[in-house]
């Protein structure tokens, strides 16, 4: 076994340590020398690229176009929408000068005090302000609407406690920003994007999610409503995996974005914003992976199949020829495949390494097996091996990939459903929440009750879920009549 695999902490021993080690050992990312930032390594970035490609296609199918807006935002822009600035003020990185100069001893550089900016610039924590200041120039009439823009970019939020992919000061994401002529159009767009996120999570990531609307306290800063998808990790904690926001006319008013409607009357534009980030990488890892390393859904695996030959040097030309034929056929079917015939690593090391990296299917080409017309096939999700006929192996592999995708999704659904509980007794809730899980509880709708739950248990109201019936009940904390039933969990 590879040393990296042998040294991987077990999930049951320390889930957090297991995750941190796996991200590094599987060559996904590492800590950068800049505090709170990360280096996404080629293998990790290849997964993110596949996510981007799928999501980008899904967005564009609804009429969204990509654009790009500045990284730096004038400080005054953030002051125009009061809730927005309050929500992000403590996380902002500020640019104050535009030049360096050599120090007096000529062995380094210092900030040139003469190069102070007239107005400080904020490295974008999100782009609503700079984008709506731009939309002011684009929108004059209802004929200019809707505007459906998205950008793929990085953002900076100065986090105190960071963890690779899950929470870093700089991260990659997409942020969609749309402008509409009516409230109904904007709300429909915000809800549509949430459904797209949910479809992507379940169909491609194989991660089951619960869709819902956030409480007022948990809303995005400056939103009238925030819609969310919540996923359950293997330790029972929730991970907010995508959000879509109905912003009303808040940013239209803040940046004076008006248009003439069909009745020739001036009206403020209606807004949405929505985004997912490299946090999805964390969701992917923590939902499916095991004590042997990553388990990747075939739909997002950079390499779906790896072929490893085992034979003596004299047998290698025959193995190479057969591998080339299989690879070509698989690639013609749209399957990404790698042939590892390197002679500087033992087969056992290769097996362990590709297990660690979560390659869904491994084919072993043995000289003796080929004489019998079979190959060894192993599936990463269950680690089951079989001797499969060489004839028609490509069709067998395609079916196997589809089965793996479905199997890991169903496994995650089964785990999630087994850890969703109804609870209306606060003492019972406080005891059981320690072990994780999603709790469906009645809530009186007050921020005071919400704050007490968080203070007592470190759990938060994740959303008012759409999938569960809203039955009458009594708040377990206050004893008052409930306004709704909510999903409560500890979260990343």
C-alpha cells in the first residue's frame, strides 16, 4: 500500500483531520503562504473545471451570458446599500496605496506614502455594488430587460478560521446578477437558479440536497429572500451548497437604476444574485469519500477509468496495443481514460494511489488474463473486483460508470434520510444535536428563539424546507404557536 494511504486518519477517529489530510494527500489543494488562502493543485482544479463546464452549460440554457467586472470596488459603493455593507464590512480587504518604493537600505520595498489613493478600493467580497453601478448605464427602458449576467471569478473575504475549500479568505466561484422589469420575473429567476443548483448537486455531484428559504437572520445581506440548498456531510453536519437571492429593488434604488415601463412610467429595476463556489469541492469530498481516500462521481471525475498493465517487459508491447484499443473505444464513447504503463512505480503503489484519488474504475491488464480473454475490473465505490470478458469491455465499463454514479447518490440519500429527525422537545434536541443530523422542528418565527438555539447548541436554522409538510405545532423553545417548521443543524 502507498504510504499516503496507510497514514490517512480514519473518519471514525477524527473526521476533521481525515478531511484535511485527504485534501492534501489526494493532491487536491494545499495551504498557500498567504494567510487563509489555498493553492488548488492540477487534480483539484480539473474537478472544479468539470463543475464549471456543466454549470456554465446549464446557466446558458436559461439565457444567461458570461461577463466580467472589476476586482476592485470603490469604498463608497459599499456604503449605498446599508444592509449589504453591514453584512460584509468585517470581511473586507482594503487597498489604500498604488505604489511601492525601495527602502532606505535598498534591500527591500516599502509602501510609498505619496501614493495614497484618494478613495480606498475594496477587493470584491461579492459584486452586487460594482455590477449595479454598471447596470445603471445599460438600462433605460423595459426593452433593455431582463439582463442575465454571470461571472466566473475569485472573491476575498477575510476569514479568521479557514479550512481548505470549505472556508478560505480567497475562493473561486460564479456569481450571477440579473435585472428584471417586474417582481414576479425576479422571484421566478431566483427560484429557477436554486432548482438548477439542486439538479447539478444531485445529478452530477450525486449529493442529495434539501431546498428551502432562509430565515431573516440567515439571509444574504441586502436580500428580501435567500433560497438555499443544504447538504448533509458524513458527520451529520450541514453544508450550505448554493444560494440564490431575491434582492427586490434594493440595489436598483441604491444605484438609481431606473427604466421606463410599458406604461411609460419610471420604475426601479428588480434584482437577483446567485452563486456557488469551490465549497462544492468540500461537499463532494465529505459526502462520498471513505477511509481509503476519495470517492468521485464518474460525472465529475477528471479520469473515469485507469488502465494498469501487469506483465514482463517482453509482454508489454502486446499489453500496450490492447490498452490502446480499449482507450480509443472508451474515448469515442465520451469516457476519460488514462493508461499508466510507467515503469518507475510498482502496480501495488499505482492501485493505492488511484484509490486515494477516487478514480471510479480500474482495469488491470494481465498477460495471463488476456490469454483467457478476461480483464480484472475494480469499482472504487464498493472496492469490488470482477473478471470481466475482454469482448465488449467498453460497454460493460460504461454501464458500470452509470451504476457507480447512481449507487453513490443512493448511498448518500439513504444516509441523509436516516439522519433526519422530527423533534419538538428542547431538552431532547439539545442532547441529540451533539451527534449531528437534521432536525425538523416547529419555530415561532422570532429572532430571539433562533438566537437562543444557536447560543445553546451551536446549531442554526438552515432553512424552511420545501419538501416537508408545514404542520401546526408549538415552538420547542418558547412554547408559543409555531409559524413554520424549520430544518436545524450544526453546519460548516
